[in-house]
C-alpha cells in the first residue's frame, strides 16, 4: 500500500487513509484534527514574529484566532464525550513534517518568507481539507464529532481561499 | 384553491407595505459558515441586523466597497442601508461565505 506513495505526497496520503487499515477511530480522529490545528497556530505565530507585510500579518492573526476557537470546541467536545485523544502515526507524521517546515521557513526573510509561508498555507489547508473530506469525516462515528469536523472543513476551505487570495496579492 | 384565510392576510400585508414609510429591519444570520438568506432584499433606510451565531468572527464585506462590518463570535451588528443597488458581499476571513443584498431605493 505504501509503495504507491511518493515521498512528496506521503503526509497527505497518510491522513487520507493509507495509515489506517480500517479507518481511524474517533479518539485518533480527534487527535489528528487537534494536531492539525496546533500546527497551523505554530506556523502563524512564526509568521507573526517574522513578517512585516500587513496582509500576511492579518492572515496569520486570523489563523491563530480561528484555529484556537476550533481547537477549544474540539477540547470541549472530547471532554463531554469522555474521549481521550489518542496519538497515532498520522499525528506523528504531521508533527514531524510541520517541524521540518518551521525549520525551513525560519531561514527565510522578508518577501521570500511571506511567499513561502502563504504557499505552504495554501498547500497545507488543501491537504487537510482533502483528509477531512475523504477520511476523517467519513470515518467519524460520533455524530457530534462528525458535525464539528464538517464545520472545521468549511473553516479550512475558507482559509484555503483566503490564503490563495493573499498569495495572488504577493506576486 | 386559495384558502379563505390567506386573503385577509395577503390584503393586510399589501396594505402594510403600501402605507408604511417606516424603515424595516432585515435579519441576516451567519451560522456554521453559511449566510442566510443567501439573497435578501431591503430598502434604503432599512436596518440590517447581522447575527453571528458561530464561535468564529466573521465579516460582511461588500465587493463594491460600500460596507465592511466585523461581527465578533456570538454577536450582532447592525447597519443602516444608505445606497441602493445589488451588493455582493462575503466574509474576508472565510471567502467561501457569500451572499447578496438587493437594496431598492
């Protein structure tokens, strides 16, 4: 199954199901969704410390605010459902790739950084949207978790469009 | 066949609209990243109440630049319509939220 995957799309494909023979469980889904949010918050905080571009700064602030709000809802829900988010290979891979990206971006400055950050935001949100649509939402068994993921998908899709718009302005 | 009770209601509504010069209030809700109704009609002088039912901040931003309102989570923001026209607006934070406001003179 893994043989078919190229390295470049490995992370995306991992959350898209290859890592789960029978689909991820709810505790795993909750962990993946929460991790995906914290990754984007970390990326936005790095951007806020590095950028001087007004649009990029506003975008990064939006990411921190929205993802913190989604993650708060996620935490409230897992508490209510008495579900303990369960770490898994997909979360680990996401985190590992995100750390590498932060390291890579930390070496860039000015317009170069802005472009690379926004380009990664477009790609990252696309990957997460795809994972939500094809794997996480269909695999979620709890109705409330599924509904939160669906709201998350709309927010992430909004962010993707917003990032694309900022990207076109940076050219 | 139209039920008999419909007639007086329709008449009252028609009368109400024709005699009333009073400004009305149009409510537009933002819930689960959807603007509802997707297409609303109002008159110049009417008040639009933008009700954000989400836990996320949204904006109502006119593509033609006529208005740009920020609505914090779980808050309502009102604006009085000053200019006629068909205004397309969206949320700057989530551009997939789109709607139209038809403002007649």
